[in-house]
C-alpha cells in the first residue's frame, strides 16, 4: 500500500503552485533521498520510486550528498582484503 507525505505551507503559497509537477517531483526527490540516506530504502527502490535509472540515481545521490557506498572503515578494509586474497 502506498503511503503519503503531507506538507503544510503558509496561506501565501498558492494551491496552483503546489500542484506544479516540478515542485511535486522535487519534494518527492528530497524525501526519497533522505530515506535512502537513513537506510530506509534501497538504491533500487529509490530509483524505482523516482522513475529513474540507477546511473541517474547515483548522480542525484551526489547532488544530495548521499553516499553511494555506505561502509564503515572496518567494513571497507574487510571488503578490500577479501578482493586482494581472491586474486
């Protein structure tokens, strides 16, 4: 079941401005990027929700300063040592 995010704006913001497709897409984009940053969405699901490719998602993640790979220093060392040992 799809969920909704409700945002409230002051009266001086016109309803027609909130119905603007670009405004709605940017609001959705920001929410998806924050959920991705917090680990609540996978990269694949984020791309799907925004109807973009994984490559475009990586560009967007860069724009929002969301790490493409979120590993601790220890996790990264372990992963790199595995790859070295496999060769």
